[in-house]
């Protein structure tokens, strides 16, 4: 069906909780108060690497209001091996990065807990630390995990993206590497020997924080016997957090209840970092415990996106991309993650190329363990490949957009990890850019236009939903996901369309872990994975309504229409029964089918990758290197925009984050592993006067298996921006900057070298 054939789907619809948020009525974790609740304040390591000699907590325990001072040995997790940021509840024996929690003060008030922090005396013996990514891989660098990285069966942070399996273990000699993968096809060396042109460059991208509005915050409430625990949290994955907490605390999953609260942003970083610590603390003191990070604590002690160094060699022959060779070094910080495979997937998969070889290395340093940040690995890989594609087109003397169109991957072509792409719309996005007015606009002095493509595989998972119709005509949809980006509004449209009601009469509830199941809100999978189960649940409820209406009208169910909240026989619209009345009849009818309830269960069999093309017009001040974005257009294959308002918002948000990643943002450590960018005074982010008008353009290339043809939306909006801005700067100045962020200083130095 086309958009015009729907009454509600495909039409803009506001956030279902928007009014509560803009008025301040919405309650976040920090707003919640429980009887008998105490406050936890962690003590963070001041050293990047050190042995813990002694912890003297006696004086702090005597401070007013202090309930307990806890170390790892005081926790119910004392026997658990630390394998990830989530399981690093409190340090055991040694600290591994500046910001690792070492002990926690629990007090009646936040101020009392803060006052007691300075009276916990911890004696450290500093150890050699590895901070720099390139230094870490050298043989003479201190080895962070001399006996190998401890591993667990699941890393919650990796759930944000569809990680790749190891293809080949390389017997290399790089130090501090816990995973080495190689992806190859064809004969790369022959391709380079026969090439018309070769471009070879090193690209460096900075570590950066996700900078969600709400820092991490959790409340854990144990029962008096310590058998059950309820966790109130701002998380992207309530079921995943439940499983992780149950595992770490050696509890049955049924004894852990996760109540997701209003969500203040996550972008891949809120998958259980703080919940295990809060839950363990609550069980230790047998009282409800609240831990709320400050902004600086959040930047110090959570999981930023990694720094990456990408060496890329690209060849062209007869106007085609003929060879690609890459090496990806990812600074994972202390623990493991799968960025390398994701980067390889994108970098070697945007363009048709028979000869590819990519090596990826997961490297460890004594810095904060990294995590996902919106399309993890993809913006970094795209910055490399799309900068080099521009350079390669210039080297062979062809139009940069035409070169992309001639080489763009299509369904069946190989990703960088040698899997074939399913249905994708990269070429359609490029074609839409070719026809866009921005391509014909004249450029002024010191102005440049750059563009870049990019894509994301999207994840996909099973889900369930329940639809109920109440006696007042309200339709209640229960799903298992967490609403991070306005999914509820889209689900309301689906239910309204299916049941013939107005979206305002649909209530979407995303309850706790005792309700329906859904995947975590990451990987661009929620709408794609859950919308189908919402549709099916509403269809089953509709069937029940039609049956009741047929009995009441003494007609066949096939002859009943549902529209405007009313049921009537086709051709007889004057005689109606409201769906609320029908629900009331169903609730009171003996011998019938019972209340109006429909269940939906869906497991989509194939993912639906989403591609995008970003075009950015900038002005560069040659005297200062300052970049002023003038216009920003993002074209994205959305499959089908269930709710164009929410899709536009997602695209605008990603464009804003692209500007930050491209021009300003960086998590910076000194040579001792101290975080130098640990507050909003030191961490650069785009201000409103630095943001140009955004234009979001939809390409609706329907996915074969997605609900209504929809595709994942969330990740692609950030992917193409940094490369497009780098290409625009090159167009304006002639200087190729290969390090993110593209700071004014770097640009000035390139122009005055």
C-alpha cells in the first residue's frame, strides 16, 4: 500500500510522552524516592594502573549519616571475575583505568555520602600504564593482560550493533591485542600492480563520549530477605540488564525485576554499566540504594566510543574500484568490544570490489573501557573510505558523485566481511542527491561542498506485543522495548490504522520485565523488530471485535467495518456500536471468547540495511581554520516512514551529532591516563548557533520483510556526516585533513604547512 492509502500510518504524529517531558512532569530515576532509601557514592581510581595496597574505611564509617563503606570483598559479587565494564563492580587487587570504581560510600543523604569520600584512605602502588594506542602495540609497551583478556559469554555493550564472527586469527606480533581478524577476497596485490591510480592514507578518529542528556542513574530495591530485587533504571535493554544482574549476583532471573524509567538518551551506552553495582550495594546493606552520576563522573567512569586508526589503500582500474587493503586498530580501553568487524563490514562493503583484504585489531590500553556509540565503528570507517573515494575519483579525473554511482554496492554484492548485502538502497540515495538542488548551487569564496555515503546492517530480533481494548474505547498496546526515540508514537499509528481508531485513543505501555519481550533499543532494530508484533496483536484484537460485532448485528464478520472507533455493517453506517461498547459486551458475555485481547509474536527472518548520503556546504576561514556549516542535507533510505515526524527527528539528531564528531568532540587523556576532557567546560559540543538548517530527505525503498516496508532508522543519520564535512573542507581549501575532529587548529596548520 502507498502512504495515501493509509489514514494514519505514514502521517506525522507527535511524541506520546512529549508533553510530560517538556513540562517537567516526566519522572526520571533521579526524581524517584523510595522509603528507607540511601545514596551510594563511588570512589574512583586516580591512577590508570596501580596495585591496591590497603583500604582504610574506619574513619569514614564514623561520619554522620554513613551507613556503610563497601569494597569488593564486602559485595555479594566478591567471587566474580571482572571481564567487562558491567562486571567491574568494584576493583579487586588492582585498578586498570582512571575512573574505575574502587569502593562505595553509602549514606542517608547525597551530601553525607560526598562528605565521607575524602575520609576513605586508599593506598595505591602505581604500576606501568599503557595509554597511547600506537605505543600499546609495540613489544616494549607494558602488557595489560599478560595472561589473556578474561572473557564472558556476553558483552552487553556489543548488543547495540550486529557484531561479526571471527573469520581468521592472525598469528601476529602486536602487543596488547586480544582479537585479530582478517577478511579477504580476490587478489589484492595484483589489483594494486595493475591499477590506474592508488590512494594510500592513514585516518585517525578520536575517542568521544555519547553525551546523552541524562547521566547514568539507577535505584535498586531489595526485599527484606534479599531474595528478590527491583531495579529502576534508565536503560536501553531491560531484559539484557535483568539477565546480567541475575548472573553477577547469582540470582534466578525471575527474582530480578527491571522497571525502565523515562529515558534521557543513551546512544548505545546504557546497557548495564551501573545496575550491577547498585544492585550489589543494595543487597549488601539490605536497603534501597540510589546512585546517580554527575556529568563529570559519567564522562570518567562509563564507556566512550573508541579511538580508531585506519590505514587504507585504495586502487582504481578503468573507472572501477579494483582493490582495497585496510588495517583497523581500535583502542578498546581496558576490556573487549567488536568494533573492528563492524568497521570492516562497512569499509569493504560500500562499493563493488572483487579484491579486498582488511585486518582488524582490538587493542587494549589503561583507559576507560569503550562501548557503543550510534552505529559503532561505522562513522569512523566511513570517514576513511569516503575520504579516499573522493581522492581516488580526483586521481583518475572523474566526477566524484558519478564515480560513486558507478561503483555503489547493490543487493548481492559483498560486505567487507564477505557476506552478501540483502536489499539495500545506496544507489537510490546517490541518485536522489544527483537531482538535489544543493548539487547545482554556486559556491562562494572559501566555500566548499562535500558529500559521503554510508550504511548500517541493522539488527533484528524476535518480539511480542499484546493489544487490549478497554470499555471506554481505549486501545492499550503493551510492548517489551524501551522507548528511546519515539517508537510509541509509531506503534500508536499502527494500532490506530488496524483497529479504525484515532491515534490519540491508543495508549502504548512499555512495562517491566514481567511483560512482553522485545530486544534492546539499539542497532536500529526496535521499529523493524517490534512493529510487526504490534500489528499482529492489533489484528488479532480486531478479529475478536469483528466477531462480537457480527453477533450483535446478526451479520457475517466479513461484512463488518471498523472506522472512527465504531463498528457497523458495510453499507449501513447509521447503525453503529463503539469498540468500547463491544469490549464491554465481551467482558460480560457468558460462554463467549472473553475480553478483547490480541497477542502478536514476530521474528523477522532477515535484516534490512539502511543507507544514507549526506551533503554539507561549509565556509572555511583561511586565517583561523574555523569551519562554518552553511547547509546540511541528509538523504536516507527509510524503507517506509511509519511516522515521518519521528524519522525526521532521528535524522536531525544524527546530523547534529555528525557535526560534533566531525568538528569538535574528543575524549582526551594525558600521558598518565588522566582524563583532560572530563566536563562540559573541556569537551567541545556544537552550540545552536553553529548548527545550520537541516534538510531530511526520505528514500522509500521498501524492505522485503520489514513491517510495512520499514527499515531501521536510528544509526545511519550519524554515519556519513564526518566524511562529508571533511570532503567539503577539502573542496573549499584543497587540504585533506585525515584526523577527527577537524579542528580549526588542524585546518589552519594544514593550510599554512
